[in-house]
């Protein structure tokens, strides 16, 4: 799909298409190409319905806030937000395998879409026409030669280099981390049992917290699956990626109206928002009224509402505190002995987030502090890691598992990636440990993404540099704000304000590259 609004600078989109076709003259044996020029909002979903593509490619303009420009009815620019495009691809996640966003700054869109699509390629900054065309040609030539998407991406970047264009690092491949693969997930059995019991209690609230990539979403999905398989509940799971964007992050009313609309849509109910949204003026009251009279009162079934990535809300100072007040109020209303409590008793909440400190909101001193059951997910222990290794059919001794944990700690994502990499590439544990902290190793994408985050935030970079360069027997005292941010990223373990790298992998890699 291409879009070139008349009020934007001209791009060489036709040239890109011609060069792709010339680069793979025998493409018809491998590909069926379909094109949509001058794409408007309705064209995108219609094309996906009509063509049912494996790969969706967009070429056009993007801006530094992550919006892509499609065309309106007059052929002029119409911004498409990450939230909107992610919501579309969530609906076609079963069919689309890869999305290529060949537009400036489109990596912001890619981050939102990769929640649902296995592979998404975006541009981390501005990209010139020649580099964009070269990447597309190299990428599709490789796909036509039966390469994997990951290898085709590498060929696309190499094609930019072969053209002598210094922009080969601009395209960036994001891969969906399937956080609920049965072969990777290692249960915390006692925690799960307690959550299964708690979620059946009327008006319950479960708050799951841990650093990034520690298994929070997996636990949420386990709870949701348990309820779905064993109890007749209505269930809505939402990623806050689809709720928060630049348009609503500073506007509580717009955010809550969007929240109500999405929940109604998930329940396949007519929204009737206008009926509830005219009066009174307080958006918190209107949202509560909408849930009470429209969503909860109209069904005899309990409603389980699971909110993933709640950090994205907690980080917005204009909406965070009021949103927490609202959820606390709902929790309290289920505990009153009045008619309202019978309705609010139907609601069960799961909230998933990373750490305690977000902007000016401390979740422990916020309205949600001390409310409901708080699950602080621990790292995997030796027994759990042995179970994970066995699932990958790796015959490692306890000593070898301890060697692996000495490098990666009890980090579920890294351990799963390591076991999978050893199995697929048929290498030894020793070879894995040698490759682990290198730019060509199995964790290179994960490490590079963390490095880019640190480089964009000098205060975090300076703080973490202190931590990784300290003697291994010493912890480093940090200012609470960067300390909590580093903890949220999963880079450090904290004992009060004293920090250590979460694992040797991070110490070795970032000591070299920070």
C-alpha cells in the first residue's frame, strides 16, 4: 500500500514498486502481488479483507510522533496513529505474518503492532528514498529466494550498504515475543493457585507486577484461560497500547470514553456512549455509570477485565491518578452492603504493570496502594530452569544449568531464548556462553533495543554505566527515579536504592558498549 498526500513532499513510490518487480523477475512463482495506491483509511482494512495477505507493506510518510500519513477524501494528509493501526492488526493477527512500514519514524508504529504480528519492520528515524527503495528490493529478493523473514531483513539492510548509502541501521526488525508458548512458560504453581482462587471472588482485584519480560502477561493469560475453561464469565483482555496515544494521554475524558468504547466492542455490545456521556460533566462518574447501568447490569455473568501494560496509563500524569481513583472506587463499591454492591460484585479486575514508580505517581501511595492481591513475580529458581531446559530436550546436568543461570540469572525470557537457540543451532552450552554478550549473539536484538533506550535517556545511561562498571562485589546507590526506571526495564535488581545488574549478560555487554 502506498500513500502520497498532495500536501506532503513527493516520494518515489512508483520507482520502489518497479524496482521490486525488476529485482525478482520470477516473483510469480513465489508471490502474488496486490497493490493499493493513494491509500485512504477504508482502503487498508478493505485490502486486507480482499487479499488476505501474508505480508502487508506500507510506503509513504511518517512523522516523529509515530503517525503514518494516509490520504483523506481530498487526497491530503490524514494521520494514522499507532493505536489505530495496532487495533486493526490485532483483528487480523491470525493471517498476517509480517508488516513492513517503509516510512520515516515508523518504528514507533512497529512497537505497537508487534504485540499482535510475528514480524514488523519499521524505520527508527528518517530514511531517504534511495535507502527505502534499496531495503525493499533486498528484502523481497531474499523472500523470493525462499529466505526467512529474519534473513530477508538482513539482506535488505545489506542492499542499502551495497548502494553506498549510510542508512543500513535505520530499518529495524521487531519480533513478537509469544509470552504464552506452552513450551516456554514455567508456572509459579503456588502463585497461580492463589490467583485462581482470588479471581473467583466477587469484586476482586489482582495486581501483577514485575520488571519487563518477567512473565507478567503469561500469568495473566493463565488466569484468563483458567476462568474461560472452568467458569461462565464474560472476559475482556486489553493492552493499554491500544488505549493510550498522543490524542488521549492529556485528556481524561477522551481516554475514558475510548476505554468504554473498546470494552463494549470486545463484549460485542452496542456502545450507547452518547446516551451516557452528555451529563453530568465528570468523566469518572460517567464511566462508572456506563459500566454499572450498561455493561454490568445487562448480564447475569461476572465480567473479568484484564488490563495489560498498565504502565502506559500510569506514566500519563494527566490521567493516571484519576484512573486509579476510579478503579479503587469500583473495588470499594463491591464491598458495600447496598444495591450497588450486587452489581459491582460481578466485576473482577487484573492489572499488569512493571514497577512502582511512574512519573509523579507512586502506585503504592496512589489510590491503588494496598488494594486487592499484589503479585510480585520472582525470577525462576534452579528447579524451574531445569524444567525449562528439559522441555527443550536438552540433557544438561545441574552444574550446566547453574552455569547458564550464572550468565542469565532467573530471567524467563532470556532463559527461554537461550534454550531455544541451543536447540535450533545445535551448539554447546560453552559456545552459547561465549556468543551471549556479543553483537552477533542470540540476544543481540534484545540487547540492542535496551542500548537504544539508554542512549536516548542520558540520565539512565549514566546511572547504569555506574552500575555495570562497579566491582562485582559492590552495589551502587542510585537516585530513586533512575533506579526505578532501570528496574522497570529489567536491567537491575534493587535493594532499597542500591543496584546490581540483573545478570552477567547485562554487565558484560553494557560494560563494553555504554
